[in-house]
C-alpha cells in the first residue's frame, strides 16, 4: 500500500509566478485564510507555550470548507492511547497519525481534524474569544487523552 504524501511549500511572491514555476498554470485555486492559536498569557511573557508543549491549533477557512486542526507534534506512541492509537475517519472528523518532515527534522505527529461548512469558523477566531470553544467532542477527547499534562491545563 502506498501512503498518501502531502507536500507543503511556502512561496513568496505572486501566485501566477509560483504556478508557472510549478508548471501547473491550469490548477484550480482556492483562497483560504489560516490562523494559528497560542496561549495569550504565554505570548504576553514572550513564550509560545502551546508550540513549546507540542500543540498546534490551526483554523482554516476557505471557499469549499473550513477545518479546525488540533495537532500534537512531536508526539510518541505512548501518548496515543486507546482509540487514538490508529488513524480513522468518521463523518466530518478525521484522525491521522503521520510523519512530519521539515529539513532534517523528522517527528511523529497526530492530528484531529474537524471539517465545517465554509465560513463557519470565522467567528471563532475573533480576538476576544477562547479558540478552544470551537473544538468538537472528538478533539476535546483527543486532547484530554493524549496531550502532555502540563499543556492540558492551558487549553
């Protein structure tokens, strides 16, 4: 079985120029907005508490769908207990265990992704709101079961 591979590339410049370099000018484009969350108290003290604790929270809003991703990176197999020991998909929720490679750094990651209707997460990223309120039941369970104890208290 061949596992899917996703390659993410940040391109600085114009979209048309990037597509011509990638030799795919006919590709269907989708505009998306992306936000990453961090602990406000930590940021006020110059710290990235969630990132340092191996937690990434990403909101994506697009024309086709919105997604809220709660990712543990790096993580190890001992953290991924019970239901969370294998990847699965159910309705609008997908749980993945994957390898994340960046340069020479290779780590295990686990992602709990909930798909939502387009534009539905825009209100959840307002500056005065608690982003964790947008987690669905599966994401809350994943976080409670698998996140490092010190980080669980933050979210």
